[in-house]
C-alpha cells in the first residue's frame, strides 16, 4: 500500500483531497492529511476509511520528519516560503514531493541532490503555474513539430467571480490567498514586444493594460505579470520576438486598483502607528496632500484625469470615506486594505468563482501567418469545491498519481513542461471538465 502525505488542508486543497480519497481504494493508497486545524481536516476527509487526519505543525521537526519518513510521496499545500524544510527532508529520506508553487532559487539548488536520491521534486503543477505550462507546451510542441516559427505568445489567467455571483462594482471576490492579491504585481513587469525588451514599473502597472476577449465570457482587463522573460527558455522560445504573460480582471478593476497603488495603500513594508485609532477616512487623509476640501474631493484632485465616475463608485462602495474605525493595531497599509477587502470581497455561501485562462499563439508556416487561441473557463461548484480549488488541486493530484505509478521518468526539480507529464494530465483534466477550446485562424 502506498502512503501519501498531504500537508495543508486549506481552501485550495479541497478538490485535491477529494480526488485522492476517491482514487484511494482502486490505487491502494493510504492518505494522511495534516493541517494546523484538525477540524478542517476532519471536515474534508469526512470519515473516509483510507484517510488519516492529523493535527500538524510544520515547525515541529520531529513530527515533520516522522510523517515524511512514512510517506511515499509528500504533497505540500503550504505557502511557498514554507516548502524548503519539507523539500530537504524529502531529499534526505528519498521521498517524492509535489507542490503547486513556483520553483524558488532554494528549491532549484536541490536539483542535483534530488537526482542523486532518485526522487522527483515536482513544482508548478497547479493552475498558474501549472495548467498554463502544460497547455501552452502542448500547443508549442505541436507548432514546432510542423516546422513552424512562433512569432508571438501571450498567456493570461485570472481567478475571478462567476457572472451570476458578480454583485459588487469591482467584479471581484477572494477565491484564493487575499494577501497575494493585495501585493500583486509589486516589482517591475518584464516582457518582449516586437523584438524589444519592455519594462513596466509597479507604479504604472495598472495603467498600462490591454483588453482580452474570451468567447462566452466577454472582455477582461489584463496587466503584465512580473516576469515573462524567464519563460522563453522554459517554453523553448528563446528567439521569440513577442512574449507576455498577464493577469485577468473584470473591466475597470485595474483603473480603480491604481488608486490604492498611487496612494501607497498596498505597501507592506512599514506599520501605521496606532492604526486602530484611525477611521478609514483619516487613513486616506494621511496619504493625501493637506487642504480644506473633503477627503473625497482631495482624492479626486490627487488622482486628476485618472479618476472618473466608475472609479469613484468603486472606491466609495468600500466605505473608505466614512467614520468606521480600522480594526487592526499597528498594521501596514497593505494589511489594513486586506482586512477591509476580505470583508467586502467575501465569497458568500451561495457564490461561485470562475477561472479564465487564454493563450494566444502566432506563428509562420510555409510563408503564411497563423494564429491559435486556446481558452479555458472553469466555474466552481460552491465555496468548498471552487474553480480555484479544482484548477490548483486536480492537476497536482493527477501528477502525484502518475508519480506513484512510476510513469514519470524525470528526476530532480521538475515542472510540467514535458510530454510525459502534460499529455496524461491534460487528457485526464478533460474527463473532469477542464478542457481547453482551441480556435485556429
């Protein structure tokens, strides 16, 4: 019998856990799920015969090592910065590891040791990163196999709210880590456009957007991700003239979010002294130039031409011009904003989320210019089996199954850009309703 250890039973782990337990009898698996909250694990295992619920402390070295020794594979649903102790233990005890997180510098440095131990450290096998890699490489390899030359590649993804649950002016609700949403884009976006390097600093990121249209869903705002350049090598597109990866939001979101960026309310590097004594209006005032005008009028003046009725409506809807007190003590601006938005952008019990992904490939074949547009739209079932949980958890679970079945020959630090991974993963995802629709012109 094979033993699987899942560390973390949070929101994104729901579909992963369900898949593993549903396949546990046929595959002869024991599945141990550990989380700091035992109640959360018990909710998601629901007394399944092949499940073992565990209150788990990642910082308890003895417990962590003991559980990893018992496992044949470890699936870490922890935040990315917490993977390394798990990864080092996996190398030491010769156990496979799978995560949905980006490969960090520290993880990359374990490549040689993992190969020497004969194990796989599988990373970036969730949604974005994950399904984006697999689906993009399937098309890229197909284009290259024809002898064609790729001239442009754009890739966009967004975790959004389903249209039927879109009941606020922002068109957004949290279906994944709120902190990552608040801090999104910080740094400088880097990409290629018509053979030239392009850079967008954070203070301009949400003003330099494009429009992406997805069949059946309409139009979206898209802003550039921080790093598109490194993916040229990963996707075997080192000479491509145009390459950009970006994030999707509902129309108007980026222009309104830029208000917070310009004010400095997404800054997480310092604390507001005695923040709990301030109202949200006083907080805004603290970031605006002095004057006798109302807070709202000062903000309108401060934003200038970047403020319009739609943006003002979104800001007003959050209640930041009122006398409500901030709940957090000595918090950073980003923490204060996150606390407010977690309340305002709450995914309610009856709400459904939605994941939208689109790749655009332009290439030249036999003197003719061609284009393929590949799109994926996934809606959640409810608050537990969200679209985000499905698209993060299912590719991770399928890949773990392939690893346990010995169907992946690669060793070391691996991501799903090779055929032996992406072909079976995408094929099974289709049977589960996660299918890309392709249009060629």
